[in-house]
C-alpha cells in the first residue's frame, strides 16, 4: 500500500503510459435501481456493476470528501487490514493500488520483455498483453478449450517452449466468464517453468462460488493474485485494487513508484468490506439475471460460453462487430468480438430492466421472437 515516505514519487513506467484497466441492498427478488439515469442507451459493454457502490459505500465516500485534502494513509491501512483479515494472509503480502490495471501494467514492465515472453489465453483481458508487446515481449496466445476454460496445460507447455517471464490467468476469464478450477490452477503452479511467475487476475471471482487462490501467496514467491473493487463492489469509477503476493514481489511492484490512493475510494472500500451480506446478495442477483438471459438466448438457438461472472459471450452467428453496431443503433451498447471469435460478442449483465431492453433489441437485430 502507499506509504508517506514516497508519497510524491508517482508511477513511472519507462515512457510507457498506463492503460485505464454496506448493507442497505434490497432483499433478493426486489428490483434494485441502477446507479445511472434511465435515459440514454443501455450500457452493457464494459462489465461495470449496474448498481454502483452499495448505499453504505456511497455514504462513506460522501462523508470522506471533507477530509480528502489529506492523503489519509491511516484509512488505507484500515482497508488493507480489513482485506487481509478476510483473505487470511499476512498484511505484508498485500498492497493497494488505484485499480487493478496499474499492477497489471507494472507486472508487464517488470517481468516481460524481449527475453521474457508472456503466455495468455485467447481471448482474454488484453491490457497485460498490450503492455508486454509494447516492451518487445513475445505474447504467446493459447486458445481457450472447447468449454471456454483456460487450457492451462497448453499454457504451461507454451511457457516451457521459450524463456517466459509471466503466465496470465484471468479467473473467471474476461470476456467469457469461464472458470479455471482450483485443481487445474494447482497443476499449473506445479508444472510451469520454475522461473516463470503466474499472475492470477480475480477481478470477477466474487461473482463465482469458486474459492480464491489468494491464500497460496503466503506459501510461494512466484504467484501474484489481483483483486479489484471495480466489479461486484460497483466501484469502477472510484478506482481501487489489491495486489497480493510474496513481499519480495510486492517490493518489485513498488519499485516503479508510488501513487497515492483516492480517499473516497478507500472509504467506500472499507464500508464494502464491512458489509457481510453484500457479496452473497450481489452474486445471487447477478446469477439470476445472467442465467435467465442465457436461457432466453438458448431457446432462440444462440449458444453462450458457460459463465460465472457478470458477463458472457454469445455466438450471434454473423459478424460480431456488425451485430454490436446494430444493437447500438437500437439503443443497447454491448461489447465487441475478438479476432479468434469473430461471430461471438461479449455482453455485460445489467439489471433486469436493462436485460429486458437487451432482449428486445437482440430479437429485433437477430430476427427472432422476443
């Protein structure tokens, strides 16, 4: 986490710019209003949580504004302590960042380059790959399995085929929402090259019932686990993330400079961590809407990759980017397609009302019954 001794030393990445990577919820079954106004297009394109920060988190952020003229390092310590108490790892194994894109970018800077390749799934979240490629690293893309999961054995083989600095596993994956089970991740850690580090991005894990890998950072020095408050906690615009790793790895990440943390984000994060019901409520809320939407698509002949996140990928059976444009023309903005999957597009799970608008637009564009 950011410390006073370095508070004026901001992030520098060798000339490569950074890439922008409480109780009070209603009872399940009752609609929760979206945080954004109802006017304008329905936005289902950036995997944002449509409910925004919890009411308690919103209030905490508002209350923090008066004191945000100071850095509030003590508040950052409270957030760290609350996080490690839940994660069950030592405090010196955690560092806070303004979002998880920053530690992703730092990892690319530190552990990839012309002599250190990066191995990723295809498709997956692209920030790390883009940064590694900008540094001249070979980015080895390994296609997902037929069920949409990471092919971790093929990724390990790719890492053995050339000097590899880093293997990146987004779990659940973005864009698919597919999961890599703990046993497969354990196999990867046991069979990868000994000098290769593994970065597991758990931005969407709270939407899943799968256990976290975060406790393992206390047992090994070649694993980095990232978390974010952007997704389930609804804080994408507030910016707060967590890197968990061996203290030596955290010191390497910190060697690229400090970046003081936004005080409203810290206040909202602490309120979120102190709400024992928030994760379970939002997980069920998301799953209900996601499963209903995927079932609706399936009945009309459109297959989706199994998802455990707040997004899914659907095969639209035609050019995906053209389909997304037609959806936008009908007031619903969805995600794009990927080169390896040109007929599949990503859709963020919104509120029940937003997904009703999605179904209406989808039926019109695809020419199927609503």
